[in-house]
C-alpha cells in the first residue's frame, strides 16, 4: 500500500517542481505599474478599478506564457494588449447600449479607466 501522495500521483510532485523552476523574465514598466495599481485597488476596495485591472494583468500574464517559452513583454507589446482590452470594452459597451444601459455604462467606465494607461 502506498504511503504518500507521490506514490499514487507521481506527476503531482514533479508538476509543482516544474512550475517553481519556470524562468520568468523581467516585467515591463507598464505591467509593474498595473500590478501596483491593482494591489492598491484591492486594498482600497475600489471594485471598478479592481475588476478592470485584474483582467488586464491576466491578459498580460497570458501573453507572457503563450508559446513554447516564457517571454518578457516589452513596452509595445504591453501597450498593444492594453489597447486590445480598451477596444474590447468599447465594443461591448456598444453591444450593451441597446438593452442594458447599466452594463454599457460599466464597460465604458472601465474602458476610460484603462485608457489612462495608454497616455
């Protein structure tokens, strides 16, 4: 009879080890700023900022790990991702405008909030 989890699930132990050893490149200035602002929004309880920043930070992290190897994003790549999120929110606001004005207002407010990072 097996006494440890690793005897039943040997990949569980090695998975954790591989994840810890994954090299992570240096973060760009925009990513660092977004993460700091997210932490501040969480501490202050600002729901709108927290919601918008979580999605953008996740999109940046997904872009870093996409592909065969982890790659650090540079300024132009970070800006392109944030622009994409702003455009996505503006498009959603247009779709919501007809039937759900409160959702359209929320999406527009998030787009305006994120657009400040593009200046």
